[in-house]
């Protein structure tokens, strides 16, 4: 299947959502809602803030953020400036964080308050970081929960707040004080938009991954869906879902905001989520979805799913649970939501994606034979096969089956030098 993806900056997707559905809810955090018009306004305010901190086209902004509104706002504000967002794991160790920041040279980092102490401990080791915007989920909780959350957190020791210091400002305060005063920076067709797990993704890679995922759920209704984000947004699958099933579909985006998944999912039940994305087919979240989320229609994950689990969820809610396989920018394979699904497999290639099974020398393996899974296509950087770091096979119908415990080191970190046609030769 081929689709002519628009060659536009990722920000165009938010501009279109705000133009077509300005009063539709774009973000819903525990009942605190921002319309798409308000989301766009805050993105442009934050872009002005980042510009004032010296972020220019080609500059880099790091994020140490969970699935919060701040991550979406920061990504789109960075893209508005023609800059690069570097999505970092907020739970990373100080050693990993130092390596990632040293390699990427981020000028500004937007950090969860809980992650700030690890960042502050690196002062002097990452001289490129000149400014930090600290934030917490309470910045987007409704009253009175925005006050209660810090009080309860101080009681049990879970609450943190980045202290006032040179180069440290509050995310929400900076937005509140700043009027939007920037325009979309020119973005070349090959401009880098994001760095995830070491992969440098252009705007066209993210747009293609977003459209491919959106096309995979054929009955999505623009402006009428509610997307429950239960997967890390700093991973490729999470970013593709946030952009493709969220912004591109002008959906209401919500996420659990508590550490306790039972309380968190019951908290979003009132929002009647219709779509859900789950990282790693999290068993606790799926158990709770069966009990608490009867509004669900489609649940997608980035790994093969147990057919019995899919049957249980469908019987309980009517939702279709479908597994897949993530590449550098999002899903590269998935089971069809409607029609023939081979549950237990990673599914079929998404639109404009080629999947090959290669031997160690880079030559293609025959149908049914096991080898390294590699991909190429519209959402894959470069014009060469990108090895995913997992082993598996493809059957005669084209479904990808992964080898149990067949992961190899370096999954998704860097492409090989194998050519698209499978010619031998590795770099």
C-alpha cells in the first residue's frame, strides 16, 4: 500500500487541528482541559520562550518528561523554531543521562521536577546545557488537585520541585508571562526534527509514521476520539501515537497521572477513551482496561500479543487488541485492526514499509527462515536497511514472527550499511 505523505513540518498537523477543531479538547489531564486553540497558543508562547533562551533553527532542546502535556507542548514548540527535540528517558541513570546530553549538546532541557536532581548533579559535565525549565504534573492539574498533589507528595516523599537557581525557570510561569511572537521557521525537507534512542528523525519521517499509524485504524473519526496514552512518549511508538492518533486525528489526548495504575485508569474512565496505546502490552494496564474502560474500541501495543489476552479484552469491552513491532520512528508492522489478524505475531508491514529477514552478512533469508529483522521505507531514516536488533521470520502470508528472547544488543540504535536490496556488506 502506498500513500503520498505530505512534505510538511510536523507543526502543520497541529495547525490543521487547531484550525478545523479549535474548540475541541486537545489535552485532558484529570479534568483540566485545553482546547486545540489553547494548545496552539501555549505552543507558540513556549516557542517564544525557547527562542529567547537562544534556541535557533538546528538547535537542540532536551526533554526529561513523562506522558504529560509538557512533552507535547515542548516538542511542537521546538519544531516551530526549526530546532530538534531530543527525547530522553526521565528515569535514565545519571551516567546514561550524561552520555546522552554530552552527545547531543542540548542548549535547553525541559525536565520533570523528579528528574531535576540527576540533571543538576551533572552541572559542569554537560556545559552545553545553559537553561532548564522545571515542571511537574501539578502545572496541568485542575484546582484543587494542583494544590493537593504537592501536599500529598510532600507527606510520602514523592514530591519534588526544581529549586530557584541560575539558569532554572518554571515552565508554566515562563509560558504565562510570554506573548506568542514567533512564526514557523523554514524547514527543509531533510531537516532533523527529533532524536530518539540515537536515531535522527526528519520531519518527513515523523509525519510518515504518524499517517501510517493513523491509516492502520481505518475508522478513526477526526475530532471525535479520545486517546489514552499508556506508553512512554519518549519511545518511537509513543511519539508516533501522540502525533498520529492524537494530533493528526484531532483527538482528545489523556494519560494516567498517578503512579498507581488502578487509581489512574479509573480516573480516566469518565473521559470514555476510545483508543489506547500500551507500551510492551502491560498486563496490569490491560487487566484494568477490561474492568474499567468499556468505551475502548482499539488498543495497540508495540509487541506481539497473547491471543487469549486479546480474546479476554474483546469479550469484556469489545475492544480489539493488536500487537506490532516498533522501528526508529514508530510501528513498522502491526496486525490488522479489522480483517485477518495473526495474533501472537508482530503483524504485517505498515504502508510504505519494507521488512526483510537478513543473515549476518546482509543477504535476505528465504521465507520461513530466521534471521535479523530489518526495515526500510518512508518512516525509516536513510536509504538502507535498518536492523531492529531482533530476530524472527516471515511466513508465506507476510506476517512477521519474532523469535522468543531473540533480542540482540543495539536494538534500534543505528542502521547497518546493508543496502535496500539486501546486497551483502556491513559497515
